[in-house]
C-alpha cells in the first residue's frame, strides 16, 4: 500500500506501543509530536481524534485510534510481516489482546489512582480483583514463549508493552514470569529502535 502513514504521538505516552508496532512492520511513516493539553487539544488534532489523546495513526484517509486497534490494523494491513494471527492462533491472540485492553488496563489504572473495589462489589467490575488479573496474566505469559504460542505476533507488542510499562512504573508486580517474558520480547531490534526514537523525541521536546 502506498498511502502515507502518519503517526501522532507523545514519547511519554502509550504512543510508545504504537511506535514499536510501526517499527515492527518496517514501513516508512511520518511522526507528528504533540504536547499534552496544548497541540493535543488543538482544533487541528481534534479533527483527527476528537478525544484529543494519542496515539493515532492516519493511513491515507483511514484514521485508527486506540493502541490495540492500531496494532491489529497494522498487523493485518501489512501481512508480509507475519504479525497477524494464523487461524490456530486467533483465539489466544484476540483473548489476550482484549484482556490487556480491558481487565488489565482497568485494574492497573485503578490501582495507580488508589481506588480499591469493595469486595462486595467485585462482581460489578469487569476486571474483578487486581490479584485475579495478575494471576491470570501470569498464566498467560507462562504457557508458551509468546502470548499465542511459539511465534511472536502483534499481541506480544500490546500485551508486552503493558507489562513492561507496568513493571517500570510499579503498576504491575515484578513476578518472575513477567520479567522473563519482557526480557524475551525486549530483545527484538524493532523494540530497541522504537525506544531509541522515543528517547530522542523526549530530548527534542524538552529542548524546544
């Protein structure tokens, strides 16, 4: 596909997930760096993403927001990179992609905000308890080398980013299974390139 690929992000955001995925697909893209509360909320960007949040990608006339959707879209749009699930991998791929976007994101966010769900109301929360989420996630990353089996996919970009970010900021427990999993996926060259680009972007924005 020849349409221009534009990446709207801030290097101190979940945009790092999308950056890693963009580096995995290896297609040329243009980066637009946005500032929180300023260019992110400007009319020009709100016309692209009314939420005024990052990341967002624009591929020709197609706009995709939400990290999980961006990862899935890029994997399917550039199938030659073999990051989308094979038929036998789809169940685990979608299960854990949506688990990370739903229960994991919710549980970690509530913990960071200091909000604890009363035990008598746990059944009202889609994520359940924080402990249940951590135990379930541990089983997921311990079952095989990667989240869908023995092959790296876009689900590893998304789930792995959540775990790595969570460990770094204390939102996810430093269980050995999590450390081992992050250690495996962080050896990828695309991951290293993405981090280097975002680290450089941080310096650029701080110097501006």
